[in-house]
């Protein structure tokens, strides 16, 4: 099986996600874009697994999904907390923690 | 008992005493600390006697025993062991040190009775005895240096025992600095020896010295000169002597023990111990002999004019050690060590008697204010006279035999040694004069108010206490001398200690009566078996008796002169002062040694220090090192801080760049 197109799709999705993280200022969108990047990675993992007839890639993909779920939970929690404290929902404004 | 065990016990008892008193002094009421300290040293003395008995049972040719406890440091080129050397020299030294120390501890029990720091005093004193015994028992150079530095530290602690007296702390620092100079000398000398012979163990070094070094090998001469620096600093010989008179700031028992009987004679012991080195480097030995001779003369002349009771005795100590140094540097080993022993007896006695006298004056030690104590203090007077006669060398007191043996043996070396002997005879005349000047002025003449009060059975008590040197007003709390004073006439322990020493100072000379007894010479023989001079250096009977006659005559003449000047007709003394005002001035300024050292060493160094502070410190240290380092760190942290912008997108971009860079790197590689 030729995996070239799978990888191309994966790369495209990853780049879209990357561009989103770099350009968007709404944390919600940034979170979504990170999800895109993670899933692009998953796609590549599964494509390789299929190509090599090896099940390890599937396992990794599942683990990545679990991690992604946790990350979204934490990220959304943070955003809700920010919203509750009436802080601006903007990653550029939220930079008090700089050194 | 086992020889090695008893020798180790000699060391262990004083250490135990130090630790017990030092840690448990709170639980010791009254004079317990004093009795405990004395008991520790007495036990050490008993062990020393047992060691002597055990050593005498050994075979004549096997009386140099090294006892190793454990390896101290075993590393490249150095094989230092925790070892002690038990041989006739060290056994003689431990007997003298622990014996005299026991008596001085006994004396201090009462003498220091009124002092607030009573237990501290005995802890220090025990520590000193431990260090001194370690020094004389050490079986290798490493342990010797340890003991050497310990006695310096103990001396410092005891000189500045009254630590709130500014003069005392300053004297302590002075003594310590000069002693450290000596430590460095000894250390460098050891390095020379180690480099040449490849060992630090005494017996090994002495065996190898003849094959490792040729006669007057420059390396060995340099090493021996360095060892001499150590010996001279410790033994207060010219030009490193200025600390000893100042060290009289310590309590009188300390002067008796450390600065008369034991520590200051360590230099003599060191040279006698190192005799194989010095015989292989005669140049160094000759320099030592000449400087010893210079010291004995200079110190005797200063002793003639000083008016501080303790300092007179201090200068006489310097002078007598000059005799010993001259002796051991001229290969008259047994005579030097014999004089060391008799000197320990009569000089400790003199200091104890002086302590009693000073106590009767309530701390004043100025000879100008002390007079006429003969009737008030008969016991002290008697001890003073016995000590004075022994010091002046009047037959049959101990100093007579030991001093004249030195002079006879040095004269037997011939050549220029004769000059040394002539100078030494001149100094021995002066010794008699200054000793009896002290006695006649302090005990004869009109009774001073204090003496008159004491005659009526009342010990003088000062209303206000003053520093005898600077006249500053002092209180009597801790860190200053206590309010009470104790004199020998009223204290049993002081009487026992002084009486014992008086007997020893009288009969000590019987060990070595020329042509009759030579107990000490025979006893020391095994330690000097390989010496080139020990047996061959022997004056003829005629020479010996001529020497003895001259010595005795000079002593009597000296006492007579002192009597004429200070007891019979004091007007003549004033006349003398005027006629020799120039010389008197030089002598009372102690030959300007302090001023010379100040001008040659202290001032240039102080100037250099100021210069370094103003330029080097400011520009290089502060500017370059400190400023440079902080500048680099500040610039680095500013750069790192700049990166921390807080923009999430910026971080992501950096991450992306980094990961891309890594990926490219691995793809290319």
C-alpha cells in the first residue's frame, strides 16, 4: 500500500494546525489547532502502522488520544477560569508570567 | 609494664585531662579542675618514669624504639605514620616536661585560685603539656610539625589568657606570628630532608643522611638552616626573640612552664634530635652556634637594665637557651640537654618565686617599687636565692656543672669556638650580676609599704587593679586577673612545688660532676651512637678544672659587683647610670630589635598592603574579577530575560524553529 497520500494529508492538517497556533489569539482556537496537529500525528502513525503491518502505531494513536483528551480538559478548565475572572480571552494579553 | 604502652600513656593522660576539663568544667566546683589537671600530668609523669625503667632494661644497642599506632597518611612519596620514637633523648625530655609540669600545675592550683577562668586555665595548661609531649615523642617529621604547631597555639592561648587585657592579646598575637614563621621554617626544612632522603621517619632519615647528602651539600645546608629558623623562633633566639619578653603578659605559672622550662627549649631538643643532619651540614651548625652565642650575650646585657621582674627572668631564659643552642650546635649534645634539664628546674623555681613576690605586690611587677621583702617572705626569698645561685653558676648548685660543661666542651672544639667561649664567660659574669641585682633590689634595702604590711601579717590588697605595663584601670572579672593573690608562705601546694624544685635545682648537677659522674652522658649514649663528636669530644682534666674555676670565680665576682652596686651603696649605681647613659639607653631599648623589625619588615609590608589595597584591590580585584564576573552574568541574564516575552505564539514559533532545525540536522546527517 502506498502511504504517500496519507502522509501528505497528515502534513497538510499539521501545517494548518501549526498556522492556527501561530496566528490565532483566541485560546479556544489555539486549543482546537493543537488538536488538529495531534490528529495529524495520529494519522501519520496509523498510516505507518498499516504500511508495516505492525500494531504498535495503533497503540500510540490511542495513547495520544487519551493525552489529548486530558489536555483539552485542562485547557478548557483554564479558559473557563480565565473567563470567570473576567480576564481578556486573548493569549497576547495574558502574559503576566513572563520572566 | 610494656615500654610502648607506657610511652603512649604519657601522651594520653594530658589529652584526657584537657578534654575532661574543657568539656566538663561546669560540673567542677572550686578547685576541682586544678586537682584534676594536676592528677592527669602526675599520671603522665608516672608513665614517663615507667618508660624510663623499661627502656633501661633494654639492650644497650636497642634503645631506639619506634612504636607505630597506625598509618597517618600513606601516599605518593610520603609515608607518615602515627609513630612515636622512644629513645634516651625523648625519655629525658618527657621526664623533664611532665615532671616540671606536674609541679607547676600543683603551684597553679593555689596561685590561680582567685581567677574567674580557673578551669579554662587548666584545660589550656593540660593541652600545652600534651602538645609538648607529642613534640618530643614524635617519631617522624609530620608528627613533629603537628606537635610544634600545637605548642605554638597553646602558647598563644596562654599568653592571651587574660583576653580582655589589650597588652596581653597583642603579645599573644606577636608570639603566634613569630612562631608561625618558625613553623614554616621547620616545614620547609622537612621538605628538603624528604626530597633528599625520601622519608619522613626520623630513624630512616638519619640512616640515609650520610649516603643521600655529601658533607655541606647545599640542599642539606638549606634544609638545616630552615630547621634552625624553626628552632630559633620557638626558642626565642636572635633575631626572632622579640616575642619572649612580651610573652610575660601571661600568668606567671605560664611563664614558668612554657616560657622558661619547656616550650622554649624545644629548639634545643630539635637540634639535638637532628644531630645527624647538622653533623653532615657543619656550616649550618656553625651559624647556629654563633647566633646562639650572640643571643646569650645580647640577652644578658638587656637583663642588666630591665626593671620588670618577670622580664629580667625572661631575658635570662633567652640567654640560657643561647648557651644550650650554642652547645648542641657545637656537638656538645649531652651538655646542652643537661643544661636544659637543670635550667628547667632553676628557672621554673625562679619564676614561681617571682610569681609569689608579684602576688605580694598585688600584681605590680616593677622592680623600682619592690624592695625589702626579705623578712616578709622568707620562703620565697630562700627559693629565689637558690634559683639565683643555680642560674649564676655558683658551686655546687646545678647550673654550675651544666653551664661549665657546655663551655668546656665548646672550648674543646678549638679554633674560633674559643671566641664563643670567651663571650659566653663574659655573659655568665653578667648573668650573676643581673640575677643578684634582682634579688638585692627586691629583697634587701628599705621595705616597701607592701612588704611592711606583710610583715605585720596582712597581705597587701590593691583597691584598684591596674595593668602593670600600661597602667590602665581593669576590673577583676573574667578575662582579667582575679582580685585575690596567693603567696607561697600561705599556700601549701605552692610551698611543695617550690620546695621540690629548690631541692632539684640544688642537687640536679650531681648527675654530671666532671670526672666523677657521667650518668646523663651514659644514659644518652645510645641515641648518639653514630655521632662523630659524642665520644671523641672530651676536654682534658686540666681544661675542665680551669673552666670550673673561671666559672665559679666569675659567678662570685658577679654577685659581689651586684652587692656593691645595689645593696651596699646605691649612690654608685646612679653614678654608673650617668657615666654610661649611651649604653644604658641602647640596652633599655633592647638593642632596638623591635624598632629594627618594625622598620625592616612591618612598615614595608604595611606600606605594600596599603598600596595593594588602593591599586591592585581596587582595579584588578574589584574592577576586573568582581566587576567582570558580575558583568558577564548580568549580560547573560539580560539576554535570557529578553527571550521570556510571555507571548505564547512567540514561544511556539521558537519551538517550531528548533524542531525543524533538529529534523533537518538529522535528515542531513
